[in-house]
């Protein structure tokens, strides 16, 4: 059955040096763009999928590659679906809504395995089922931009436009927690007509299991009547109001401040957090991730365990329920204090936390000298190479690497392989559905 061509945007605009080209899309790049070839050069095509033929406009022609926009699809992939969000294509938040969700996960696994092999020469002994969550309303935290339209003075509430620093006016977001999906409208209505609107730069939303926080970043203190208008808005969306200025984050609600918490039911734990703390944004996936991490690492009652980049204790406290002792280390004193308080609140006495810059030499620290049976690493996107080079002398039985950047996992994994570890188990995690962002778990075991 023939299909009508799918057209993108408005009429085609000719580039200074390129006419529109019909290209066959052969694959997907690591950031979710279609990959084609033109005169021997790789072309990255936004909005196109493998197996499709697309009429494209080349916008950026470099020596080794070119970047293009899809103007029209001449044929479509069976994996293509209609994006659910009316802002898709303009908003910079999601980039894979046009690809079926099951195929998004397959793409992420393929990309991660390819980078492991290509960068680190690593092949997992066992690639296990991906961890997945519901593709909508999965996100419990987000940063929402706030500005003001020059001509009308209307509040501009939304996310960054794709490939731009400018804001896009957003009506609702269906990847956000269902409690906040139309918070944009509420903010716009509440902030409309305020004299001090320009004092607000953005809003940070963070939900726990029951209560959440709405934190407004301000360049100068807000007027009392502005704060009074914001308080009922926060309550409407099950949020507590906070203001962040030069003095830090301060509670600004009109009711008694309630604790912000989330649970890890498999371990009978409840962890507290404060506005501005780092949280895994997908609570359903986080619960699965923690359970699989503990299962793979398999701590025994006699084991001493090290958790680096421990945050507020998301992995440390579950580990403590299974082992003799666990040490958590983190670069932020605020977070180590929070982790210690969470341990105390949950009656955990075998977890101790230290603050250290883990990109620097920490071999002189007292916690380093005693050795560890098991190690868990949950580093930022820059990876953990500096830490790994200091840890391999322990000869720990197992090292679990929680990755938010497959390229850094491959680089760091190569260091572990050189030190005698093999990549025994691997899986990708769909922490951010509808985006090309890939997270993964990788278990390295010391070869006998």
C-alpha cells in the first residue's frame, strides 16, 4: 500500500551550497539521528529512521561529515510512530518519540554494546534483559525555564528549544510526573501581570513519593504579594514552595514544611532529600536498578563494601542491609550529611560516609587503607577513571559500574580489563524514555 510522503516543517529553504537531496537512511547515530551517505561522506539526518528514504536539507557541511534536516519522508519505517507530544520537534527534551518504544530500547542496547566493543574492546559474557519503565509520566524532576515575552509581557514558561538556548512555550509535558504535567499553565497564569516576573530565572520541580518541591531561582528577593500568589499554586500541584537566591534555598510555603522522601520497598528503606539534591529522575526504574545492582554485586554478611559517588545513600543503604560494613564516599559534604542522616533515620549502623574529591588522589585517606571485598561505582558522565586507577590494587572480587555514559564505561572498563577483570554481566536501562540517553549496569569480576 502506497503512503503519502510525510513532510516536516514549512516549505524547503535552499542552503547556500546544497539543494535538497534524497538519501537512504542506513542506521542511527548515538544521539538518535539517521545516518546516510552522500558522495562518500557521512550525513547525520535529524528525524529520520533506518530503512527510510528522506528528502533532506544539509545545514552544516564539514570536512568529515554533514548535518541535515528532514524535509520530507519519501518512504517510512515500520518502526516509526506518531509522536504523542504536540511540542515534539521543537522542544529539546525528547528526540526519539517518532521511534516505537520497544525499538528505542533495542537501539540503546545496540549503541551501548557497540561502544563497549569499539572503545574498550569489551564484550559482556552475558547481556541481560534491559530494565524498562512506563514510557510516560516517568520523570519526577525537571528544570522549567521562565522568561517574559518582550512585546506582550506574557510569561514564557517551558523548556529549551531543540539546538537552541531560547525557551519554547510549553502547555503540558507527558513525560513529567502526572501531578505536574500541566504545571506550565499554572505557572503562566500565576505569574501573569507580576511586576517582579523578571526576577525569576527558572523553576525546579522535584517529587518524592507524596510531597514535592517547587524551587524558584531568583535574581533578587520577590515581593511578599508575589510569594503569596505562588503558595496556593504550589499546594495545587502537591508541591512545597522554596525560593533560591544568594542566601541559598529557603522554604517559602504557608504551611508547616513536610519531609521530602522516597521509598525503596524491597529493602524497607525510606530516604529523605532536600530541594536541589540529586535524585534519579525515574523512580520506577530506580527501584529496579537498585535491586538488580544488589543482586549482581551479591554482598555477603562478612563483606566490606565501598560505594563511590554515593549521593544521599541510594545504593549505600540497601547494601548495608546485606553486608558487614559499607563505606560511602561523595564529593559533596551536603550529600554525605544527608546520607548519614538517612542511615540514622533507617536504623542503619554499619554505613559510614566521607567527603572526598574522587577525581583527585585519595590514597592517603583512612577509609582507603583497609581494603574492600566489593565496590560499586556510580560516577557522573565524565566517568571514574581516576578513581579506578587507585582502586584496582584492592583486587576486589566484584566491581559494579552504574553508567550514564556508555563511552566512559567503555574507557573505564578497559582499565578494569587490563587489571584482570572480565565484564561478566551487562544490561542497559531505559531511565529516560523517548531520549537517546543510555544508562547501563556493568558487573566486572576478578578473573581467577
